């Protein structure tokens, strides 16, 4: 049983062309008995590929396998790539913004932290600050609100002109 209190972000330490199927093979080899209710061996709840494709691999209520000590109180999100050597893709960041926004609706104001907050490793990548994905989400939310405001103002101005 898993009761999420935090969203923990990881990088796969892989190439950008690796996919959720690769992670599934890697985890199946290590933990053959840990098949999820959704049919994956992936220990995370979500995988975000380089093109922004998001796959849910484990239900939120299932015990997860991604962060020692947190596997019954967290949601794990893994980005394909290696953020010790390069940045996430813009598609990964916008996919994250939507996913984290959805999770925050289900678990109001659930925080997000990198794997390294709980373990002596660089995960989610030494190039990214601890609050990288928190700030990315806030930026996306702000841009979204500004776009809605601009659309509203444009509509109001157009209506005035038509009178
Ligand atoms: Zn990790």
C-alpha cells in the first residue's frame, strides 16, 4: 500500500532514445517478482520519454520501487536521459508540467523533490537544482495563466471594436 506524500523525480541515466520498454526490461531483470498491477516491472509510477510521452507504469496505491525508505509514501517519476550531462528536453518539461499539475489536483500541494534528497547519489541529475522541476511547473502555470489573460483581453478588445 502506498500513500503518496511527495513526488520524487529521477533521471534514468540513459540515452534520450531509450524508452519505457527499456526501463521495463532493466527492472524486470533486477526484480522479476515486482510486476505492477498495470503489467509493468518499472519501479516508478511514471516514465517521461524524450519526446514527452508519459506512461503510467504503476498505480498510485501500489507499493513502488524507486527510493529506499519512501516506497510506501511517494510517487516516482523518471525522465529518460542523463541530467548529469544534458538538460531535459522542452517536451519533457511541458509533459511534466501537465503531469505534476494533475497530481497536485489529486494530492493538494504535494511537494516534489529529487531522489538525492533521500539518497547519497546525484539523481535527478547534477546539472539540475533540487527545485528545478518545482520551478519548471510554476513557470508553466504562470505562462498558462498569462496566455488565458491575453486571450480574455483580446476577446474584450475585439468586442469593443465591434460595437
Ligand atoms: Zn533515482
